[in-house]
């Protein structure tokens, strides 16, 4: 245990349960003043989940007991002991406590006008294709006719699907168990229910059918990955989580675009275009590895203020009944401001077809979501496009090759293989480093709405 030095401030009266949770009054100012910069374990006094390898003596009677330690040991609330830590000074214990009690409104309100994600009633496909395919936006009147918007809420899902098993990150739980966890958990990074087979498990129809629970919004146009049929990668998910749950900074897979529709609750989004240098997010040269704080709370505490000052930053809150567009290649972090339900889908619009083809061809080692039987997604996709949309396929491949050629010439100029004006080779210099940045777009001005 790391005890405090004379320079450290003692937090207000603090009582930790033996399972690692605690409670004490904190203001927004306390969040920042008591935050420390040292790396800390997520659950310092509790037991981390072992994912699908977790072994319990009687799985059929598994019940969440408020903490990982209490759950593994089978401790009901009345059997949990509390330890008075009012005289204990510890960064290791206090840091995750701060993160699990972070005040989200401090970071999600007072969004600078220049940062606000545009909010519109609805769009036609022509408007989307012409002006909005490379920009994030929120539509407030696009999904009002979806049946799920009227029939789904947390209590209804718990009543109807309590025995259905869903994937929540590393664990497969019945919805009843996840509901218990969601309503009684103080984890720094709450488990996020993110299930790609929800439609089959819930026996609901998706698409333009009489009994469909919901369908793709018309404004996004044709999803070209539909040409792959059963061979397309995973593309739709149901997302459920408590307050503070969400996703840290990432780009969507295979250079796809996405929409995210909130059925219940509200989500805060902070986004950056592909080429932006996101504070606290470090990417390997080939963009295959991303290093960032382990939890959303850590990033908010350390980097949010800096990120908000960047001109590329876009922020917004998507409420129930609204849908948000994530353009291909955009970095985004999202956090639930309250317990919520959402539906999301990745898609390939015509405007980003060349980006997807480029990813499938030149970043084959980073492709995700395809079944093992699909050995060459690029060739498969190109062949399907050639049959259905030959002119579109030809133009997209041409754009892809032109972009790749420009990127190669830029690299040759930097490393000294070729001069900018086609002259003699430059000498290879030292004392500097170079990276392409985060995105594939050539015209960076087009990336910023």
C-alpha cells in the first residue's frame, strides 16, 4: 500500500468496503484536486472477472452481489464487512475510487459552440451523399417510426428476455444477471453489453418487413457490404450499459461508417477526424495498435480539457429517439450519461467505398469481423461489386490506387528516395521522426466539418 506523504491531501471521510467500493461526498473540484497521475489497478481490493473462463460451482444459481469479490465468495449484502479507512492515505486505493465516482456533467455540459456536432431533423440520401457523408451529425426525427422506440425500455427487456444470454465484453450472462450488475455496480469501467447476435437471440426481424422491429434509415443509402450476403462481417449490435459505461477512443472496423441510435438514455460523444492527433491516444506507425488510458474516466480526468481546445474536436449528446452518424475513419469516445439502450450498425456508403477497399487490400492484417472461411475479403468484395455495380467498382478502385500512389510518393520524399521536384535523391537525414497520422484521406480540409 502506498501511504501518503505530507504533501498529499487527505480526502473527506472515506469508508471502503472490503470489496473495494466506497462512498463519501465529493464535489467537482475534488475530482480534479485528488486525482493522481500514477497508474492504478482497476479493482484494487476486489476480484477481477475471468471472462468466459470464470468457474462457479453452480452456474445456474449465479447472482451478482454488488462486487466481484462478494459475487465470487457468495456474500450477500448483510455479510459484507466495512473497514474504516479514515486514517488511510493511498493513491492506489483512492484513484479508482475517484474514477468510479466521476461527475460526468462536469465534462459533458457547456460544449463550446464551435465543437457542437450538428443536429438536424432528417436528411434525404441526396443531401447525405452531397454534404454529410464525411461529417458527424445527429438526426432528431429520423427513427420515430421504429417500433422498438415505443416497445423497448430496460424494465421491458428485463421482463421479456431475462433468461436470454448476451455477451457483455468478456462474459456471457443472462440478461437478468446483467440487469442485477447494471443496477448495483461501482466498477470504474462497467461491463458493456455489446451483442452482435441479439436479433437471433430475441427472435426479432430487422429490415423492410411487415413485422420488423427496426430498419436502416433511408438517408444513408445503399449499404454496399450487403452484396456479401452471409459472408459480410459482423455489422450490427445491441448495446446496453449503466451510467459511465461506454467505449474508449477507437475507429470503427474495416474503415466502415456507422450509425448509433439511442432507444433509451443519453450518450455523450467526443470525436476527431482521421488525421487528428487525439490527446492521450497513441497509435503505432501501421495504425494496428492503439494505446490510451484504460478507462473513460481516466481519459476525461487527464485529457478532456486539452482535447476540447483543439479546433478539430466535435462533441454532442445523443438523446433517446435520436441517431448519430460516425463517418469512416473518425476517432470517437462515447459514454452513457444514464442507463441506456442503443442499436448500432456499420455500413459502407458509396462515398467511402474506396476507403474500405483500400483498408481491405493494404491492411489485411487488421481486418476484423469476417468468418474464417472468407480468406480474401478484398477480392470477394471487388468481384461482387463488379457484377452489381461495375462502373462504381472501377471508379472506386481507381481512387484507391491514386490515393495509395500519393501516399507512397510522400513517403519517398520524406525518407529521401525522391526529391519533391523529381530531382536527385535527397540524403537520408536523422534527428526527426515521421508518421502518416491516423487517417487515409488526402485532403485534410475535407475531414473537418
